[in-house]
C-alpha cells in the first residue's frame, strides 16, 4: 500500500484526497506490479479501499520509513560501487515541499542526500524550522558507513 501511496505522490498527488483518488484509479499494470489483490472471477486487480489507505497512512511513522529507506539504499551502494578504492560522489540539498503548507502551518522542509552520478536519493530527513545545518549530521547517520563517500552540499541554511 505504501508503494501505491508513493506512486501517487510521484504522479503529482499532494493531498490525502488526491492520493486516495489516484490509488482508486491506478492502472492495472501498476496494481499488478505492486502486489494488489486480484479478483478471481474477473482477473482484475483491486486497489485498496480509501478508508484502508487513510488508516495505513495515519499509522506510519515518517522517521521510521526514512530510516528504513536509507538502510535499503545504503545496502545497494556496495553493488553500485564495487571497487573498494572508488569514490562515491554524494550531494546534500534541502527542499521545501510544495502543497504541504496549511493555514498556520509552514510548508514541510526536507534535507536529502543523493548519489551525484544518477540523482538517486539515498536518505532524507525532515528539517524543523528550515534549519538544515542541525539536520546534516542526523541525515548522514542514516547512511551509516561513509567510507570513500565524497559529500558536497550547497549553502545550508
């Protein structure tokens, strides 16, 4: 279900309603690839019910998802950079997410580390009050082993 949520967000859905709407109308190929249940009579894949999507999203701890994602991506670095002497270029940058501001609440700001060669995200972390400097070390802590990693960052604020 989280993969469907991610697919919806990547497709431009930024609100809970838009995410539920996208999932309800997800293409059959996407539902099949992401493990949706198949109706044994029609052969069609069924998207999760909107209330199930809402309950699941409400129970997710974003920090745990970020840490799990970073652990997974870091594990893949060994496959991408198999030469022990090869340097791994990584960039760190922060972005404010469009569509996340509400009246009285500022927009969500995230700091991310990505591979410089192919722009694949390795780790992300929420930044409180847009202070990227204090989030820099916790972001790198998610990555774990930084042996042979060369990190560049723009002007952190």
